[in-house]
C-alpha cells in the first residue's frame, strides 16, 4: 500500500508546476492547461485524503471540482476563440482589451 505522504507530495509537485505555468507562460491555452493541472492536483489530494480517512467526502468534493473545471474549460476556450478572432493572437501580453 502506498503511503499518504507520497500522494500529498505528488499533489504538491503538480500544483507547483501548475502555479509556475500560470505565472511564467504568456500563451492563454497554456495558462488554462496550468489551471487544469492545479485543479487535478487538488483532486488527487482530496481522493488520497478520503482514501486514508475511509470516507466518501473527498470524492464528493472531486465531483464538484470537476464540474467547475468543465464549466471553466467551456467558457475559457470560448473566450480564447473570441479573443483570437478579434486580436489575431492569444498571447496575454499583447492583448489589452481592458485598457481605455
């Protein structure tokens, strides 16, 4: 049986990679992929903790996180498509839609 600490370390590493991807990347698609990686790291932590505590609470939280992630992907990709059609790029440094 794999100890809980291994799952938590893996979850922390995945979350850190996701945070670095959000901070360092300029491509909107890569930023969304990094956010999804962070959400999956949290899901891994929830499932590992639920397994070690012998409860189903973690799986319930994972269900809600996956629902939010699916909605985020649908809306996020739609925004990226609209952004690409209007500006011709998905580089977040070159887009300044909120400037007056």
